């Protein structure tokens, strides 16, 4: 198989794996393609909930045609017995002749052992094909394993002068329907959607995915030290249908929320607020790999100050409110530019009458 063919089939495997984003945590969203004599005979991606794994599904589809074939996998096949047998063993049993792996799996239960199993069975292994693309797709899983925190996308939406509401608190809607639809699609590709208490009190948001033909819902996370939030709001009222997790300080009174179906995660506090690093660590311990934060200003500022933001998505509307409006970010105590968070511009696009700009951690 040529390098171009390897790249083409790995690109297909990556596109399949993306179908599982936001749906497979704590497992990675892996894609797998089985190719025999230049033809795709099996395709698979990690199923909802994390299993069956991509390799198992692709092998089931390929059947006997997997014998002598090449398997393209976006992450090193697992080598340990969990709730399912190792995928490396499944590939060996199927009789594949070659396995192409995009990147290795840093999980200590794998970490090269999957590749070693394949090679010990006489299977040729090629690594590093579209490695950068795979590392981006698996950024959430890799972050959880290596940093003990999920990959964090911070979404900001405001006016051209950086305001998210008028002085009276009116904010719906600053951006248009195209931008709002894009937000719902972004929510669907993350394991969890996160907001602060101020956003819940001001907007009474549902934080669900709506209007894009997707029924799967992310976990809804509320960060609040004291949790002084009315349990009559719709997050609490829908907690038994769609998960709501509360990241709060030890002194918070959350009984009514828990009775409504919410889950409590006690986090350390710092300077009178929930420590954002503790929140990220707690979510990682629960298996969350990708978090989509939608504010508000205090939570967003604290995440930036703690250097926890991996990707910044900003929607800018062509309107202005003025200095009396509510700013996108709360005070960050920055008095020198050389200590301000900086991101690299990744993409700029138009969404109706609004602009979407995406920035990546440098």
C-alpha cells in the first residue's frame, strides 16, 4: 500500500471516529477501516457509551474478508481485558496482515503493548500516519490521560465592542440564528456543557442540543461555590431526564438539586471561588474528556487565568452596546501584556451576519 493510500484510508477512519465525539466518554472516539485488495471491506467507530470498540465493529462487518487485510486505526488498539477483550487480540484472531496506527495510546494499560502484541503475532505495523490530525481528534482523551483534565473549549459570544448584555441584563439575542445553530452542533461534539451560576440565574438555560436533528445530550455542568441557585429553574427540573452535575464548594446546600436528580461534585475553593483546576480534575475523574464552556464572564476569566483553555471560539455580532454593557470577561488582574493569555488564530468564518473566529492554545 502506498503512502498516499495509507493517508486516504486513515482520513476515512478519522472521519468515522468523529461520529462518536461527545457520545463515547470515557473512551476515545476511535475510527477503524479494514481494507483488502484496495477495497474497504469493514468500517467501524466507537459505539455510544464507549463499546463495542471501533475495531470490533469493523471486523464484524468485514467477516472473512479481514484475513490478509490491512486495518487502519486512529489510536493504538487496546491490549487489556476490560469489559471487552483486547482489540489487538481481535485483529490477530481475524488474521489481518498489517495494521496502520495513527498515534499511540498513552494509557498505561496500553502504551505500546497493543502494537507489541500485533508485532509478536507477525503482523506488520505502521505508525504515525496522519498523526497530527489524530492527536487533534483525540485531544480530549489524551488530555484526560496525560493531564488529568478534559480538553476545554471556551465559547464567547458578544457585540463588536465585547459586550454580552445591556446594562439592564438583556442578552437574547445578540448573535443570530446561524451562530446559535453552530453552538448546538458544538455542544453535540462535547461530553459536557459547562456554565457558571450567574449564567443560570440570568438566562435559565436548558443547555441541551436542539434543532439540529441530534437526540444525544451532553452532561450539563454548573460551577458555583455556594450553589445559591433556585431549584425551580429548568436545569433542576429536567435533571432526571438529562444529567446535571454540580461542581461546588463543601459548604454549598445542594439537597434540593440532588433530590431533583442532579449529581454533586465537591471541589476545592480558592479566593472565594471554586478552583477551576479542581473542577477540571473532578470532571476527568468522572470520565469526561471534552468540555464546552459557555460562560459567563467570571467563569470564563477564571479558566483563562488558570491556563485551562485549549480552544477559544468567539462569535461576534455587528452591533455595539457601549461601556455600560456587561463585558465578555470579568476582571483578570492583568496589568502587563506579556502575561495576558495568547492564542493562535485557527479559523475565521461567517455565520449569517455574525463572525466566528476560532483560536487554539499556543
